[in-house]
């Protein structure tokens, strides 16, 4: 089993749609959790950290379920500029990246 | 504020030639430093990480090496490149249990 698994994608959604990304991790000792976005041919950039109580940043909401070892990212009212690959990242000793889920927001 | 610089941005090298990619971090002390590689259409693979000067840990056996001659400098090298070394190389830093921040990457094509 891979350490971090994500929805295979790609997700193609119309502008204004709500889209949810799912991520599971295998190591119960994982300490920190993040979502990154990566635009084509660019470096990954931190989107948000994920806290046990859940956290929200504008249109983005992240949730963590430690018991189920599951992380989610919800994007509401999606914009064309949200098109990117979304990477789930889990930190144990080092940062472990999921394979990413590609999102295309269509006009 | 902290910044990370990585160069060169793009390079095309023949098989068997040497490689040197350099990365420097500004605005922080004693960062953890990382080299990742991303092959075309693939996920990020951790190559090396360093918690201090001269301290290098390798995650996978490979044709590459890393060095940290100064606190905020991290270098990725190869004596003889292979075709399979082509990819997008990313330097990154973190402090403590904080987030990971990436440089802009170096795109290597080995011909």
C-alpha cells in the first residue's frame, strides 16, 4: 500500500462547482498534514495546512480524520484559476507526497 | 522574509556529462534542506535531505549525490548523467515542524 493515496482524477468541473478531493495515509504516526497545489511545469506551493479541528481559508476547507487516516479538501465556487494538480502531503519524519489529483475548471 | 533560489532553471546535458544544481535559502538559519525529483507525469520523489552542514541522508540509491557546504546552501551533483536522470528537480526547505517551501525548480533533459 502506498503511503499517501489520492483520488486518481482528473476532475473536470464547470466554473462555480464544488469539488472535493480525498486522501488517505497509511502511517498512523503521521504528525502534520498539508495540501499543496502545483501548476503545470511549476513548483508545488502550499495551499493550506490541515488541522484536526478542520480549517477554512476562503473557498477552501480542509478536514482531517485521524481515526480513519483520511484528509479532504473542498473547493467551493471553483474558478478557472483553480485549475491545477492538488497534492496531499503527510509528514512523519519527512514529507511524503501523494501522486496528486488534477483539476480542470471549465468555462 | 525567507526566500529560496535555485539554478539553473533549465539545462540540456548529454549522457555521461556531469551535473551541478545549486540551491540557497535566505532569511532563515539552520533549515532542513531537501532535493526532490519529479519525472514527467509522476509524483515527487525525495532524493536527499539534510538537517545540518555536512549531514546528508539519501532516500534512494541513484546516480546522484548531494552536499551541504554551508548552512543555507545545498548542491545536487552527478559525475555522469544517465538518460533516466531527466526530470524536474526541486530544492525545498523547512524549519522545525513547519511547512515545506520549494524553489522554482530546475528542468533537466539528458540526451
